[in-house]
């Protein structure tokens, strides 16, 4: 069984730039959720994708956007990067049915200079 | 007030000790509950789901009290390898609705030799 994989592992950007993070879901999972984890905090829900549509969103501005592809992989795009966007970005996949636990990828550590 | 509250710790305990973590959640519509473990600079990993009847997995016991909106995790016979941050997690979605995980800030456990 293939787990959740994310790329890249680390990324350094400057303020105002744009970034795209990628996630491949675990085999058989149809739902992908993205979380942001700042240092010393628990992960915060950004949004979720199911059947290529956004299926719920947390308190993040529109410059955070995403996509899901027919193979259930997903991208997180962040425009106009700010210093506070520095964080670990986690992707989790699951089945949408019932209250299934979510399984996380290794994350992408994004640093904004 | 945060939706999921945990004591951030750190909890410093000797090997072999029993340690208990507590967590409260504020949204009574929460549907499912989990404990995740997160090692330093790694992704959260599912430790166990939490059920109203209580459940045990080896040295780990989890309890849920829906009336009090309270979740607990008990670790018996602590090992050095148990040192990590333990995240209390609540799922506020169900079925076709958003399967959204709400995380506490985590409790840091350091098991000392």
C-alpha cells in the first residue's frame, strides 16, 4: 500500500512570491485535506478536496487555493507569500465515508525570507 | 477559547511511569475523536481512535466522555521511545459533510532514563 507522499520536502521563498505544493494520496483514498502547522502549534485546517471540488475550507484567505486531479492527487497554491506563511504544510488523505482517520504525508517545510 | 484544549506540558516522567493526558472540546457536534503522535519535525501519526466505551492498545488506553466533552489518554510503563508530542484531535465532519480535523496544540512528553 502506497502512503501519502508530498513534494518538495523543503522550500525557501521570499515575500510576494507564489508557491505550489504537491500531494499524492494513499492508494484507495478519495479525499485530500491540507493543514498548516506553525511552530509550537497544532495543525490548522486549510481546505479539503473531494471529487476534484473543494469540500470545506478553514479560516484562510483566498490566496490559498487548491486543486484535486482525477487520480486524487492534489496541489496547494499560495500567492503573495507573507512571512507568517512560514510553516509545515501537511497533506492528509482519507475516505470521505464515515469518520475515517486521516493519514498524513511527511509535509513540506516552507520558509519565507 | 480554542475548540480543542490540551495542557501543553512538557511532562517530564521517568521510564516506567504512568502518565495521563487530558483534553476538552467545545463543539458538541463533534463526531469522532483521535490521538495522534508527532515526533520532532515529523508528520502526525495516528496513535488510536477514541470510543465512548473506552479502548486499549497495549500500554495505551483512551477514554471519551461525551457528556463532559472530555478525552483522555493513559500511557502505562513509559518507554524512552514514547517521547513525543501527543495531539488530541476531533473530527467535526460526518459522511458527506466536511471531514475536518481540529487539533489541540499538543502535549509534549519527555521520558527520562
